[in-house]
C-alpha cells in the first residue's frame, strides 16, 4: 500500500485585523462599549464555566453602575488570567485591580449602595474569584488569551473600565 507524501499548505497571509470569516464563515464584528471591545459569545461561555457561581453582582440601584462593575470584572479576568504566567506583570496587574476595587467600594459606600450589594461586589472582585478555578485546564486558559490577543495593548493604553474614574459618574 502506498501513501502519498504529506505536503504543507501553501503559505498565505492572514486577513487584516477585523476582517475574515467569523463563526460559520460569517464576518465578525466587534462593537466597542465605552472604548472596550465586546467579548465574543464563546469567550463569555468559557468565562461563565470558569467562574465561581457564588461571585455575582447584586443590583446597586444604578443600572449604569451594575454594568460598569460587571464589565470591569470581565475585563480584569482576561488581564489577570493572561498575565498569570508572567512574574513581572501579574503582580502589578493584581495591585492595580485591588486599588481599583477599593476605590469602587468607597464610591459604592459614599452613594448609599445597600451593604449586601457592596459585599457581593467585594466577593466577586476578589482576585481568586476573578481568576479561573485552579483545576481549569490550560487549554481553556489559552483559549481565553487567544480570544483576546490584544489584551496587553488594551491594558497598556488604559482602554478598559477604570472603576475609580467611571463609577462616580454612574451616580451623578
């Protein structure tokens, strides 16, 4: 029995960013929300599967604040997870997130948000609850980071939800 010799696929250049086939061959489109890209459905599913179910946001009384808190946690999940193998940047990202969550808690208290809502945000925003569970397969972590290849640029350009700056506006 003879087998044909495998050959490599012809070299092609990838389409420019934001172009090319998406799910099922349909073009993909990112919709910016307050300067941050919208995460795709597969990523959101992966995040939900990797997130403790007890860490949830309870309504604060301001729908805008609720969206900001949820968005910030989702964005930081990418930053914290994808930086977790980098001993230099990860501690800095953790420090920034802790500072931002403390500022958010101060803002929530100053705006008379119910204590149970503040406690729920505090629990959901803990680094150990934002990171995937320890038994999450590496392939899932890699898929999250591969789905967000620009996470470092987004972080460096401060193109994400900074609660310290944005949350007070939600209560004006």
